[in-house]
């Protein structure tokens, strides 16, 4: 999703920067400056529709500063989605790890829990969510 937004922004900025005829000027009226400015302590973390300050000059914020402000809310939505998915994955991994440790403790106490298929499904879920958490 992030790649397609960056691609759309690149196409939009290229189409906006080219004049429609040799005599007409370029129709760029963006409130966000096209060159990244150094970040300070007072630089806003989230850009509003009429923000004029640019965020810190990193890879993703350079894209935001070079684009019209209509994409600022899209980047904010992508950031919230990444944080939500990361939180869900880490919560599920923690839940499966806690259940797996309980199964292991019961097994070490003398009550074998790994003769049932549900225990192995829980261990498989733990492995899947741990790998998803590492890759995300």
C-alpha cells in the first residue's frame, strides 16, 4: 500500500511540474515547501492540511515534504495501520507464548499436555505469530 501511494505521488508531482503549454507557468501551489528544512523541537509530528513546517528529514518525511498536502492524511493513515497491525501481532504472540509456557509447565509437572492436537496447534500458532512479528 505504501509503495502504491509513493508511486502515485511521484506521478502526480511529475505531471504537476510539467507545464501544459510552453507559455503557461506550472500550476504548483503547495503550502508545504518542496525542500526539506531542518527539524527542530517545535516541528509538528503530524502535518495538517494547512501546515507549512516540514517534519524531520528522513526517508519517508522527504516524500511528504515534496508532495501536495492532500497526501499527508494518507501517510498518517498508513502509519496508524502499521502501528495497529504491529500491536495486534505482538499481542497475539504474547498470548500464544503465555499459553505455550503454561502447557510446558504442566508437562514438566507430570501432566503431559502434548498428546492432544490442540496443544500442537497452539505451538504452531506461536511460531507463526512470532515469525510474522519479526518480519513486520
